C-alpha cells in the first residue's frame, strides 16, 4: 500500500468513526479514538459485508461499509462495558 492509499484509508476511517459516533448518539471516543474505531470498523464492515455477500464499491461504498462496521463495533463495545 502506498502513502496515498494509506491516507485515503485513514480519511475513510476518520469519517466512518465520526459518523458512527454520531449515529450511536455520542458513543464516540474523540477524534483519535474515532479514527481507530473507524479503521477497525472498516475491517469489520468488510468482513461482515463479505459474509453477507454484499459488495460496496467506490468511495461512498467504502464509507458506508466502514461506518456500518464502526457502528457495529461501538454497539459491541457498549454491550461489553455494561457487562
């Protein structure tokens, strides 16, 4: 992966983490935490979308997939915090 691809991946992760934090009503972790959640969420979203046989292409598809994964990750973290 070249530096441009890495920067795009980080930007998508940041946007996805911010969106997921917004959708999950303030369950975000600040800017840096949201980037981490978004990156992990992008990987999780890709895995889940692959299991479901859903393909997301392009920049918007990547953001949607990463946001769904990040929201799922925030949901799981919320459940684990309560336990």
